[in-house]
């Protein structure tokens, strides 16, 4: 909604269905956020959850997030209309080399100041370090990489409750039950 005192003239154009019988975006959505043609439940959308959502990502979506740490766009990737998109010549939109497939364990080393420095001039900076690390921890929890457990353990004592909770969740996804029992003894009631 836009509120203005200006008198704006507009022509109401008739809606045209450009999709035809295509429903690729609906089929590909990992969380079933596209609930019917032209209708999105943003509360289920991975882009919303990893970028805009400020709380703990609901458990039912964590596995579906997979290795995504900032957005998704699977629906855009499968849309046949995007074959007409032109590659930009605007250099500011080109991916930075250091942001191309970074290692998850390297991203975990970012404290508040190094996060801000690393992501300066990037839209990622606006979500803040805590939500970003929350997302990285979910990706690690989905990775099955058991060698990450010791690295994750230090995040149990992080200042951010978002980070602490996702560290525990990530460990619970990749550690065996014996390790979880020992971890519980080590940190419970401290």
C-alpha cells in the first residue's frame, strides 16, 4: 500500500496467464510455500526464513532448507520465462570471488566485526551476524559432516540465543546419542 496526496492515474490492465499449464515452481519448492498458482505462503518460503525471519526457524523447515544459508530461488531457477533474462553488465551485481562457494566452517569463524567487514557492500550484511550464523549452523546440521561437531560445540556458549539453539540442533543432527548424553552432562545447569 502506498499513501500519497498525489493524484495518480492508472490503467487497470487485464491479467494474462503466462504460465499456461506449467507448475514447475510449485513442484520444485522445497517447503511447499507456493500453495497454488500465483499464491505464496511467505511463512514457508526459504528466502523469507533465511533472510527476513528474525526468530528460531521452525523445526519442520530446517531439514528442507538443506545447505541454503541465504535465500533459495529454486522457483526462479525452474521458471521457463527466466530463459529470456539478460545477464547484467552492472559490475556491482557480479558475484564476489570470496563469496563463491565458501566453506561452512570458514563462515563460522566470523565474529560481529569480521562479519561486517567480510560482507560489506553485500545484502547479506543486513541480516546480521547472529541470523547468518543461525543459517550456517542449519546447513551444517543438514550436511551430515561429523567432523564439524567439535567446532559446533563452542557455539553452545555463544552470546546469541539464536546461535546457541541452532548449534544444539545442528549437533543433534550429526552426533551419535552417546556424544549427546555427554554434551548434556557437560552443559546442563551451568
